[in-house]
C-alpha cells in the first residue's frame, strides 16, 4: 500500500477564551521540508510539534499553521499609559501653531500609533492547554494521512496500469521478434545480391548468427520482466517506499533503452516508444509517492 505526499488536514480546538485552529498541508519533496507558522506565545513548544509532525509524515514539503482566535473578553494587549502620556506631552511641547493645546483627542490618536503605545504581556503556556493542542495536532495529522492514503490508492491503480501496459508491449515485442530476425536475414541477403557476389551459404549463416546474437534481446526481456514484477511487489508491500519505486523505474528504463537500441526494426521501435511513454508517466507519478 502506497501513500501520496499530497494531503491536507485540519482540526479545531475550542477553549473557554480562544479557538485554536491547526492546518497541515503537504506536497511532494525529496526530503521533509517543514515550514511552521506559530504565534510567538507557543514558540517554546515548536520543536515538540515539529518532532510530532516529522514522525507522522516522514517526507514532503509540509506547511504547518497554528492560528489563535480570542473568543473571550480577555486580551494580552494593554495600553502603555506612561508611554502615551509622555508622547502627548512631547507633542504639546512642540506647540504646532497653537493647534496642539486645542486638539487633545487628535494628539491621543497620534500617540496611540507610536511605538510602545501598546504592551503585550507574554502568557506562560498552560501545560493542560498544550496537551489539548497536541491532541488537536494528532487529529490533523490523522486527517492528512487519511488524505494521503486515499491519494495513494489512486496512484497505485494508475501505476499498476502503466506496469501492465509495459508488460503487454513487451509481449508484443517478443511476438514480432521472429519477424525482425527474418527481416535482418532478407536485408543482409539483398545487400549481398546488390553487390553481385557469390556467397558461401555456410559463411553467410555464421555471419547471420553472429549478427542476431549481437542484437538478441532475450536477456533484456528477462530483466525487464523481473523489474516489472518487483515494482508490483513493492507496490503491494505494507510500507510506502517512493524512493525504492524510483530506483526500480530507473532499471526498467535501462532495459527499455537497450531493447530500443538493439531492435533495428521499425515496428519494434514503435513499441519501444510506447513503452518509454508509459515509463515517463510512471516516473512522474512515483515522484509523489511517500
């Protein structure tokens, strides 16, 4: 059973004074590339959450977001009264044409926009609250893994189809292989006849056998069939292994290329082109397998 690296998971935690939303989305990547967006008050727990995500998702380009929405009357921000008063005094001291003394509300508006007019108190993380956040994170991870598994089932179906297509094309190649041998024989004989030379039949057959052996594709057929079988076995294993499937795909490509270079027969080369097309689709899909 394989898993896709593409997925999305979301879970919401409702606390008495706040709502915490966790979202996780992932795309394909060679390794784990985790980007986390976390409010500052939870930064000290970032490593713990990263380790939890890494253990669950293994690979992929992962975006993790934790959003906090205050739903109660409490707020961590308050007016820095001393700083605001000091700003207003300084503005009045500037005495902008006598305007300042008559526009206290305007001065207050200006002062509130200046640095340090608001102060934010950093709350200590409540361990019970964080335990609930961890449960919510695990729920989001479970959802994204369900998504990945569903995507993986679709990938597996397509990959098995492509492997079957390559196997069928290989069977067609071996069916027309005797035609290719006969075609080679006729071309060689015609070439000799065009030279108007008398030919020793025994020598001709020896040269023909040498030529046919040189371009024999039996070994490539056997190896390619083995690779196709191994690819399917790997798809059916319990663990998803995209890297392993990628390596097997490379070996399949080597055998297909060799068959193409040895074929020297147009109908066979056409089938090889179709095999290469199927293999490219396999390689594209495997890039997204966990």
